[in-house]
C-alpha cells in the first residue's frame, strides 16, 4: 500500500485493458489518478469506482494535450508521472496496410507519445521532475508480420524513449523516461487478434482462464505491477530502460 502515495499520474487509454489495470492498481497504491480515453462512458464509470478523475481525450490531437496539461496544472498544481498507454492494434501486413491505417496507427502511438512526453516534461519541470512511461511492445523488438504499422510505431516509441531519457538526464531535469514491452496480455486488443488470426474466441471459451494459460498469455496486472514500480521512487535509478514483460517469449 501507498507505494505511490499522492503522486499525480496521468494514464491515457485508461478505459480498457492495460490502462484500466494500471489505473486501478495506482489508485490502490495511493496515487491521485487522472484517466483519459476516447471512450467516455467506460472511462468515467471506472474513474467513479476508484476515485480518479476522468477527461475525454484523443491522444492523436495535439491540442488535446495542451487542454489536458492545463487542467492538471490548474487542479493539482503538479504532475509526477505520465503513462502513454493509449493504442490500437490494427491487423495488416506490409502488403495490405493502407495509408489510412499507417497514418492512424502512427498518429495515435507515435504522435500521441511525442506530444504527451513534450507537454508532460514542460509541467514536470515546474513541479520538480517526474517519471514518463511509454507503452511499447515486444513488436518493437522482433517485428510482427501481421502488425506492420504497429511494429513500426512501437519501434519508434522505444528509441524516442531513450532519446528523451538521455536529454532529460543531460539537462538535469529530474525526469526519467522508460519504455514497457509486453508480449501478449489478456485484453480486448488481444482477444480481437486471437479471433481474427487464429480463430480463438476468448469470450465463448468454456474456461477462458485455462485457455489464457495454455496460450501463454499474461494478465493485465503483470503489466500494472511494472507501471507502479516505474511511477514509484523505487525505480529512481531506472532511466532509458526497456522493460520486457513476456515470460521469455522474445528470448528463445
Ligand atoms: N494487450 C497486449 O497484449 C499488449 C501488448 C503490448 C503492448 N500493448 C499496448 O498496451 C496499450 C494498451 O493496450 P490494451 O491491450 O489495453 O488495449 P485495449 O484495446 O484494451 O485498450 C486501449 C484503450 O486505448 C483507447 N484509445 C484508442 N485510441 C485512442 C485515442 N486516439 N485516444 C485516447 N484513447 C484511445 C481505447 O479506447 C481503449 O480504452 C496499447 O498501447 C497497446 O499497444 C498491449
């Protein structure tokens, strides 16, 4: 309990899956959680349940970041951590990826993460520093054929993170920046991919937990534990790192 007590933490894409798990665990550990998402109903419902603040935000719009940081500064006067988590996983390989899919994927993941980091650093500088956590993927490490634009975006997030981490260190900003690289984790995004790519429908499985274990798919809290650690001061010497959460899948 209280590992991140009173820290003000923004989580994007917090109305579902990993973002929701992060929000719940951070709130349970004492953080003042600010959730954002394009899905207002689900986001507001979860926020009410855990005592968080919810704001509607499309991370792919630059002005949404200025609005968000303005509200956070006005309401809390500080920002201790940002989790750039919002994302989409559109299935398409190099031969089938349209320009529209390419731009949408890079807009949400790469542009959103860039604006998020830039605007968070501006506010963190005023309030003494902070921790930025960028949600990448093992797709950044190995490249997944059926997720071309997604792999490119996650690879970009990985190297952007390192560039930011070193800049902040050189400038003595007291801002850390790390990327997180989960393999397959049990969320709606992965359910959709399993259905489309291998014909497994987790929703109609008789024993979804058994199927999860059989497929070697992780649980959202496996990632949330890492997020709490990176937000907390326990990770004060971790900077520019890539935290892989895949039970060794990319090692062998
Ligand atoms: N689940 C996995 O196995 C896995 C693995 C590696 C990385 N990731 C990454 O983790 C993050 C969360 O994925 P998830 O599995 O929880 O997916 P999810 O689909 O359950 O949740 C994604 C959330 O992002 C929101 N979102 C989408 N576009 C948005 C936008 N433009 N602005 C704001 N919010 C937006 C959605 O409304 C949704 O609530 C993503 O960045 C994803 O790429 C997931």
